[in-house]
C-alpha cells in the first residue's frame, strides 16, 4: 500500500499558499511542492489532498492511504459533509477522485508526524 502525507500552508489567511505531498511505497519516496496561489490555509489543506489524489491516479497507484494533520479535512471526508459552503466543491472533488482508487483511506496524524509534507508545503509558498 502506498502512503501519502499531505499538507497545505498559507503565508497569511488568505495568502500565498502551497501544497506539500510526500509519497512512500514500493521502496521509494517522492516529494512534491506545489504552489497554489492565494487562498486560506483550510483551502490549501483540501487542495493538497486533491493534488495528492491526482498524482496517485496519474501514476496508477490503486491502494492508497493518505495522512493529514488537518482535523477539518479528516472530519469532512469521514462524514462526507462540510458546514462551510466554500469547502463543498473541494470535498466533492476529493470524493470523486477517491472513487477512482481501489482502496482509499484517510487518517489524521499529529503535525509532528507530518513534518516532511509541512516543509514541502512551506517551500511551495516561495516558488
């Protein structure tokens, strides 16, 4: 199973944002720092997950376990519901993309366990 660590970061809220994606599996590791433009930190967290899903689908990874330190995103995916209408299209995109995988898991982890993805997201802000 592939493990994907995702994180979003913003310099300001809203502000310049980036996504960090760290993929482990099959004896290798991949790192991505993706600039996202101007958005809130919560939006960046969703976009990091979306970008991670897109990368996995593009590479043909079928069994994927994602890790995020965003409780907001984790709860939204688990309940398949968001209170804030701003996040509704982002949630829908995540759910649609996740259906293209054979197995999709999302687990919340503490920030200290997501340091690589966090560093990649912060790097993306500067790109």
